[in-house]
C-alpha cells in the first residue's frame, strides 16, 4: 500500500489529474501539486475546491518546483511524504523526476515518453534511449515506475494486452486509432502542448512491421476508419510512444499508430513545417536574437486549456487487434468514446486532457492498493489490464469492445 | 550639379543600385556603400568588380554605419564627400538618414515610405506622419529630397503624371497594378525583406475613392487584369506608399493599388496571419523570452537575394489611368515589363530588386545633372517624368504605353 500523491505539472492534464485524485482521495490520501509556476498550481486547486471534488476532507496543497532539478523534486517528495508521483509535466522532465523517485523510493507514473529538447522522433525503441536504462536500477531498489499511463500511450497498451489475452492465441497486428471528432471553434489550436504536439509529427514516422522497424513520412499514409459513434474518420500513420513498447513486447505483431487529422490541420501544419517554423533548432533573427521557432509558434497558439469551455463533440480512441484463435482469424476493436462537454462540466478541462489525465489516476489507485505496485519498471501492457478497466469504468472512461472487428458485436469489455 | 553617391543599405536592391551607379559613374562620380554589416557591402563591391561594371576608373568604397544614428551618417557623408545619398536600407531608417542629409546639404533619395517598427499600415496620408513634416525645412535649407523613387512607389508615380499630362484634361482614376509572373522555385519566399513585405499586408488597406480615404481588408477585393506579355493575372487591392502621395496630388482621381498574388501565397500568408505569426508586436515564450513573431518568420524564410540565380519569368508593373480629353472618356495603360533572368545576368539580382534599384539611380543621375535637383522635398509625380523615362529606357527599364487602355495600341512612351 502506498499513499499520498505528488502531481508534477500544472497544465490541462494536471488539472484533470488533480480533480480525479481529489475525487478518490479516500484511496490516494494527501494530494500535492507542484510546477515551475506556483500560481498555475493554485488555480488548479481553486478549481478543485469550486467543484467540491474532494471525496473526503484531506490535504490539498500547491508547491513551486523546478522539475529539471532532481534534488529539488526529491526534497519535495520527502517534505510532502508522497509515495506516488504522477508526472504530467513537460516530457522534458521525465528523467529528473524519475531519478527523484528512485532516490526516495516513491512510485513513478508518467503519461509520455522522455524527450530531449534538441531532438525529435528518436530512434526506436525510443524508451531504450532513456527510461529503460533505469529498469535494472528500479528492480534493484524495488521502485515502481509505470511508463506511459495516459490514454495513448497507456489505456491503448492495456487494450492491446486485453484483446490478445482474451481473444487470441497469437497476435498478428495492432493498429491504434486516435480520433478527435470534437470542435473547439478556433482557427487553429492543438489539444495539448503545441511544442510536444508538433514534435510528434515533424520527424520520421517509425512503425513495426514484418518484425522490423520501418520508416514513413508524416501524412504519407492515410486511411478512412469506420468507427463507433464518431463515424468514418480519416487518420494518418504517425509515430507514437506506445509503438515503441508494444513492438518490443509483441515482436510477432505489426504495430502501427494512426492519428486523425482534418484537411485544415494538415494545411496549417504543412505550411509551418515547410517554412521551418516547427523546428526545434534555434535560428538567429536579423537582430541577432537566438530563437527556437517552435517555441514562438507555441507562444502564438491558444493555450490548450483555454479551449475547454467551448469544446463540443467526442473522441474515439481504440485498438484494432488482429490474430488467430484455434487456427481461425479473429479481429477485435477495443475502444473508448469520451465527450468534450462532459469532461468540461466535470473537471473544467476538454476531452483530450480528460482522456490523458484520468488513466494515470487509475494507475495511481492501483499502485495505492498494491495491484500495480510492481516494485520495478513496467510499460502498461506488462500489467493486468482488468483492474485498470474496472477503475476506468467507474471514474469516467469506460472500455468497450467490438467483437469481430470494426462494426462487430458491440459490448462492454466485461459483458 | 551634384556629385558622388553614398548608398545606404546592402540588400538585394542595394546591389542593383551599386551596379547601376558603377555603370554610370561618369555622371555620378565616386561611389560609396554603407550598411550595418561591412562584409555585405564588400560582397556587393566584389560583385560590381566581377561584372566589370565601372564605366570609368573611379572610387568604389565600402563603409560600416548604423543608419539609425543620424550623426554617424552625417559624418560619413562629410567624410566621403557624397552630395547624393541613395537610401535603400530598411524602411525604419528613412528619417535618420534624411536628417543627416538636411544637416550636411546632401540630396536625399529613397524608395519606400518611413516605417515605425511598432506600427503597420499607418493612417493616410502616411507621408504626412513622417517625411512631409520635414518639407518646409528642406525648402528652407535648399535640400533636395526625392521620396519613393523606386518602381512602386516611384516609376508608377511618373507613369500617372505622364498619362495625365499627355492624354487628359482631367483624371478620374489611377489603378496601379503590380504583377510578378516569375518563379523562384522555392516552397515560399518573399521578393524583398519579408518583414517589410508582410507588414504591407497585415493591416488596413487604405485607398482613395470619391475624394475620401476608404478602407478594406487585405484580399477582400480581387480582379483579373489582362496585361501585356504576362497575360491574365489576378491581383488584390492592397495598401501601398504611392496611394498616399498620388491621392494628395490628384485628389479628384480615385487611387487604388493592386498586387498580384497566387493562391499558394495567399494560403501561406493566411495561415501565418491567422496564427499571429506576422505580428510586429512581441510575444513571450513559455521560457520568458520576448520575441517579435514576424522577425522569426523572416529568419526562417529564404534570403530574397538568394532567389536570384534560379528566378525565371517576367514582371509587369503599370498604371491604368482613366480620365477625359476634350469631353471624351480616355484610358491609357503605362507600363514596364522586366525579366528576372536578364536582371540576374546583368547585376546578379532578381527582377524585383532590379525594378526597385534601377529607378533611384536614374533619379540620382537627374539630380547630378540638375534636372531633378529640386532644392526641396518632392514625391516623384511632382517632377517631370520625361527625362526620368529617357534615362530608364537607356539603363534597363523601358516605358511602354497602351493607348485606349489595356489591350490598346501598344508603343514606346515617346513614339
């Protein structure tokens, strides 16, 4: 049993995490939130109080910390007595926060792969460049570290594991499809940190096919998917975190990720990309100022959390998994549908933040109860998916299945 | 008679000016070029020497100067003995360079209206905000200042004056049309300083109609023009320098400016504009760095002078002037066609720089010979256009006329 949570980060996802931790503080204990900017943490706590989200009376505190400073994070873990750290800060801080957890023995949970600010779309498997290098140390010290426990990566890894375990003897392919069929009403905006968002799509698209890593260009391959609730949706093969771990854990399966994009998004992206404005490498202005173009694009775009009040429509994220059972071909689509407006009404965030922020809280609850307290480093598909789905069903992200593939018999995962 | 030229600036237009001054140093005397970056001036002189452009032996020297520092410019005028200053530096330095000319008595020639870096598309008539405030002082001190003596503004102002003087009793409208039908082969590039280029199109489009200033939005009004040589060309009503002086000098005429844009340019422009990336106002990055987005866009775009070697095709810039003669409606189109490749072969620059850089040299020659040495401040339409056209015919930009309007009898202006 582990207790007391320290949330790192104060963006849209952190807001969801804070609300969901508050709603489940009977399981999780004290709730602390820390980021570089104290006022952003305080605004989140104010929102938690406004919604009366705390299930029972308890600690709810904001702190200032530089998450790039491992010693400072360790000191805060010790000061707060947090045994579980949910890192939903920038993807640049994973390793310093993880080091602080290893140092203090706290459990570590994150939702995205570590990134080096000067690199994009690193060589596969990307986890091997950073997190997995600490796996032996976590095991040796008995530190629980759950990597990529958001929706994608995270829940979709559990979807894959579930489909394979329940429906197949052998898996042949895993296609993860992420569609946001919502509308924010702005000319253009990204649904989470524009810097991280664009960095996903400016480099090589790595995927796993025929038991080897292959490469494509972004927007090279599109496909229309016939999905439940949101209907026919065009998605493009993209690089994504979970491909790097699923391909390692299921090397016999082809593993691909598909992200939905409208023509307008692609046009804006293509213009910015072709002009060099999405580059993570600094340029020098005529006046001699060194600037990273992508950081300027981020500065002019709407703050993703500002989209929430006017966001309408739904998301559909799922895994189409194909394999064989008793020598017969089988297909199953495991998925969730979430609603932007519902998310805003409940926690003051839009649906993309909601789907990313609810799962790490479910993971934290499983660490708290011991079910996922692995005492070593795990990607989500290495953990039992069923207790995860059970909690997610209860806290806002129910899992459904279409048996026979897309358009097949539609039911709850545990029906 | 004035002698010896100091060129301020070292961009693509300055390169053309230097070459053309060198080709006419029998009239102009010593040639000096100065900018913030000495190496850029030296590269231009190297290009002049390579082409063997000097008509006769003479002085050809590079200098470093901060053109925002009026005293430094005045000192350089005195040191070089320049009696004519051709200012083709950034539009932000007009007033400091002009002050240096007033201080020293040198004649001043520029090619674009003064701009304040923090403002765009200022209230009409724009000249009245800056240059015209110094008109009385110029007259009092007998200083010649010729404003906007590039192609547009500049030659097109002379086209209007010529059409009115030669063909009309009364003018009713002046439509200036600027078409670049050339191709640079890049994904996207501007033909001169991107910062100045975009600033022209991000604010209000001012024009003069029914004897009053009116406003439109950029790309609100497009028109297909049937032009000589380049054929049917779509152009959009835009704000431009010469509208501000022509409307003042010919208040009875409607005065509009039309700039040609392809769909691809408009798409890129629209994306950048809507995202806020063309803003001249600083934004703050997440890291706290203050940056002007437009300066970053400038930094990632190709240097306009780098386009020259691969530029092909032609430009067509002209004035469609309508009025009455002996009670009858009359129309005349006065125009020039220039070729990008010819420009590059002659002076190492593309056609847009060529059309902008040749006219101020013609103006300087007319100041040198006394014909345009007005001893006061003048916009180009206030000066006799015929000697200007005569020189332009000889140095690379011949003037032609279509009598009866577009598609009418086509001939040289002096046939």
